[in-house]
């Protein structure tokens, strides 16, 4: 299955080559498969009087477009194509059928300007292996297509996007619909590409499996459903684990409340909260479900005298989280160091704990760790600039997880990357409703709640999906959406995942593989 697989441009070429050279399926057959799959996709969007203009480039994508022209004409669609590929095999097939594409660019430009919103342009100019930016005629055609009132279907990737690197320049087709051939390409889910791809459908065109390892995947509902902990009726509170959540200070009182509530609504069996004395009275009122550690500490923040009591409490826990509203005091740094070096249960670090983290502690840690940084925190951790992260967070996440084996990284941003031991799952569903202070605290709580009864990678995958879906299903305007609304939507998210067809939650086996 290639449904959730993400491939680079070179991996896509390897798959093509394997199919043609090893499985002996001719490239002409693959073109026909691609063209028919694309036409079926397009037919679901056409109206009876829709017109179609296919822009064909000089390579294989252009040949797919010429084959589409023949098939659409056979189906009675008012279709034409622009192509300057005189001697190709697809052109010869068209000529034998008495079908001649437009060869004059000016004529193609005039046709595009006359199209309406009910019409479609098929972008079959360039595929995932494009090695240089669109210039000259191709840039002109791309700009005209974007300016047209017609909708755009891109073949495999929007022209101007490299299958690995994303947009090569500002000259990129902005598609309404992309028909990804066999697999979606990594370059199309990078932040700069998302405005260009529109809705993406993955089309099976019969390419074989070369058998070489793949390490990048889409984080889909299926993945989240498989990672959701099961809940047998014959359970008790210990079945779903014990969590200790550590954080809070006088000036950031809400972070722990939001995170702890999300944890409780994500399935944890027993929840204990460690906060400075100033926060204990209000939390007793708003978190009746949680137990509170009675700590000897500075009233306003967790000071060093609280660390021994906190460490003692961790011995009974399935999972511990730290960082939400913690503050960045020297005593907070010592707390994070002590947790990293003196606990063996799953440890989730978020917010201030990440800014205080020394990565050498990861190498020395005995237990498993989940890190949930946003780009600024990841930049402070690694020295990689936020600008570089924005350009390609997938590569950065994968490299980090290879450098720190066993650590689960949840790199948040326009897209979210969950990476462990070199394997990376990408959630490319940005939502402005999540662009609020406190959203990250809720995510930390969700992952912590799941990690009480599931291994760290599965908890992270399921938690990231649920967090995003809790915003997506809301009927509130994104501007009015709050982090508390995320927690309020979790029950609907869990119910949908649990009741989906084919639901088969993975066992709590401690393995990383999903």
C-alpha cells in the first residue's frame, strides 16, 4: 500500500525504473494507466458543458497529458491540448486518430483567457523531477493558468515544484486539485508548497515496489486509529496508566490547567499535578479529577527543594510531563536535568523544559523521551535557524531522530513532523484555529494522556492527529476558537476514531513500528 507513503523525486524515479526494467511493464502502459486514472478523477468534477485545456510539457508528464486528450475526446469531452512535442509516441497515436494539439503558444494563451469557472486546465507541464525554475514560455503559461478563471488539475505535482525540495521559485502553478501518481511527493507537503497543491488525490497507476526502505509517511486517520489505545470493558484505572504533570508558575497559571485537563480527557487512569504553592488553591477548584503534590517550594515557582519530592513521586508513574508554564529559572533547569537523568518512565518535555534542555542529557537518559518543540524551541535546542526549519522541517526532524535514537520528536509548525529512529510521519493540515497561546499545552496533555497506556511513538502519532482534528471539526470561527475548545472536542475525535470501519487498535507492546 502506498496510500500514506511520501517519496522524494529520486525514490519516485527508482519506482518507475523498477517497474519498467524489472517487472517489464512498458512505459506506454504506465502512461495509459496514469492518463485513465487522471481522467476518472477529472470526470468527477466536470459539468456537462465544461471545457478542458491540457498544457503538455516536453517530458513524461506531457505524454500523460496527450494521452488524457485522446481519452477525454473518446468520452465526448470538449478537450484540447497545447504541445510542442512533434515526434513522441503519444503524438503519433493522436495523429493516427486525427487529433492535433495546439502548437502555437499565443493560441493557447487566448484559449486560457476565454475559459470560465466551470472549465478546467490540466497542468501536465513538468513533474517531480523538475531541476530548474520555470522560465520563458513555461513561466508565461503557468502565470496565465493561475490568472484564468478555470480550475486547475495538476498531474503528479504542480509544475514548478520539485518532488523533494518544494517550489524552485515563485513561478509555480497553484492547483485546485493534484492527482499524485502512485505516491505523494515530499516536496508537495512542505510549507511553501501547501498553497499550491489544493486537494490531493493519490492515484494507483500500477507501479511496482522496488523493495528499498522508505522512511517518510503521511500522518493519516488510519495511522491515528491504529495508534489509539484500546479500552476493554474489563479495565480499571491502572490499566490506563498514572501521569505526573510538572509545571506552572505565578505568571503562567493557565498552562498547567489546560494541559492537565487535556491529559485527563485523553484516557489517563490517574493524574497527579506538581505545581508551586501559589497555583494549588485555584487548581483544586478547576481540576477535581487530579491529585496535587504537596511540595516544599518557593511560593511562586518550583524551586530546588521541591525536586527530591518530585523525583520520589515519579517512581510510581507510567508517564511524566514537564514544562508547561514552568519558567526558565536555574531551579527549573536543575529540575529538567534531574528528570532526564534520574527517571526511567516515559518523559514528555514541552515549552520551557525544551528551552532548558541540554541535548547531552538525551544521550545519557535511560527511559524514553517525547519532545514537542515549536520552531523557536527547536532552533534553540539545535542551532538550526527558524528560516531553515520553515523551508524543510521534514529533513530536520528526520536528522534529529537519527542523532538521538529512541527519542520521539514532535516538531510543530505549519506542518507537524513526528519522527523516531529516522522514520517520520507528516501532518500537513495547517489550521489557524491552533495559532493561539495554549494550543501547545493542550497537545502536550493529549500526548501525555495517551502515553500512560501506549508506547511513546504511537501516543505522539495519535495525539498529533487528535489535536488537529479537534480544531478541524469545530463549527466556531478560527478567530473565536480557544485551546479549551480543543479539549471539549476530544470526545468526538476519540469516538470517531474508535468507531471507524476497520478499527483495530495496536496492542500496548512497547514497539515503535506503526
